[in-house]
C-alpha cells in the first residue's frame, strides 16, 4: 500500500455518504473540475478558495465516499474522479451534478 490512502470498493459505496459529500459547494467544485479535466489533477491545482488544511479535509471526505481516488506521483498527491465506478453504483448521479453545475455557470 505505501503512501496510497485506502479507498472503498464499489460494493461499499453508500448513497447517503456520497450525497453528504456532494452537499458542500467546495467538494462539488472539486468533482466538476475533475470531471472536466482530461487528466488527473494534483491537490494544489484546483481552483478552490480554502486553506490547504481545509482542502485536505474536503479531499478526504470525497475519497472516503468513493468519489475520488488519490495516489502519489513523486511528492504530488493526484486525484482521479471514479466516474465509471460511481456510474455503476449510482447511474446518472454525476451526470445530473455536472449538468446542473454547467447550467449554473452559464447563467
């Protein structure tokens, strides 16, 4: 395992925990930024207006809910959206989230 933090298996995903993770606007922003990116993103590259320690908390909540996978590349902690697994467990949830976020940004 090394430095890679633990991640829940798809069979362990809990809808309540996922929804609680997504209720926070900072965490929704992280998810939508990952969804829009063509590559995994390092923690420091997100456009979020919170302190480093607060960002760390938000990433942990998303990881524990199963929404993101984190791993290291050198000293950078990388983040990947677990889109396929979320779509398997909760079809349409991320589509609804990203669609509503995109609509809000274009208003």
